C-alpha cells in the first residue's frame, strides 16, 4: 500500500531534485538524463506544494472546476467516502492557475522573482516533456545554476506557509553569492521577457 500526503509528495520531489543537483557537477556521464530528472522533480515539487497551500486554505481551491468539485463532494458524503477523487474524476489546477489562486484568492503575496523563475522552469520542463532540447555543456551548467536559484526562491516562499517544510525535506540550502544570485535571476527574467515578446509578435502576425 502506498499513501502519500501532498506534503510528502511535494517534499519528496524537492529532495530528489536537490540530491540530483548536488551530484551533477561531479558526473562525467549521464548529465543529460540527470538534468532532465532534476527539472521534472523540481517542477513537480513546486506544483504539489502550491496545491498544498491551496488545500490548507480551502480544499476546493485545488480543483479547476469548482462546480464539479461540489457535485463530487455531495456524492462522497452520500457514499461515506473520504476522498472526492474516489467518486469522480476531477482535474486539479495547473501550476499557473495555482499561482493566481494563491495570489488573488488566498491573498498570499508571491515575489515576482519566484513567479518568473517558475515560468522559466515550466518552459524547460515542457521542452523535456513534449518536444526536444539541445544544450551545450556550457548551457547545461548554466541551467543547473538557474535550477538552484529556482530551488532557493521556492523554499524561501514555501517555508512561510508550510510549517513543517524544513523537517520534511531535510532542509538544505544552496550558498550563492548575492552577485551570482542577481546575475542568474536577471538572466532568467531576460529570457522570460524575450519569450513573452516573441509570443506576442506571433499572435499579432496571426
């Protein structure tokens, strides 16, 4: 039997991402698949912990269609079940929907730097998941540093709203200099701005 709470699920992925990022600089082979695993694990951990924050505020906030959730909740009570997912197929919110609900329905401020970093991570994750990716060794090392920035920003945010976070992931922190941190954050922000401008131009051309 396997039973994982949102906290256990999310922090397990965080710890996995951290462990992979720690060993990557020492690897001579297998860099590509380990970097991919780090991206997927970190993205998953962030998404799950965002949903945990929503659930602790109100459970219905983690489901994309609140009307369907209410119908499922009614059936759950009638059937004496403990979980709405036992009586209906419900879609949970995407990572970007979770961010908006945390900001505007929970009224929890999220730093712009964190949101930009999550968007960057999601873009890389989507390339790994749905298309192809081509990185030089230098670009792979650059991506690793950026992943560490995303990790650090995420932990700083989550520990404000998840009391047991540090114990759950055996909290570890990357030591980046302020200069390195700002340089990488600026690079992430620049890439996301470029991507948004490119998408806007493509829509205008259509």
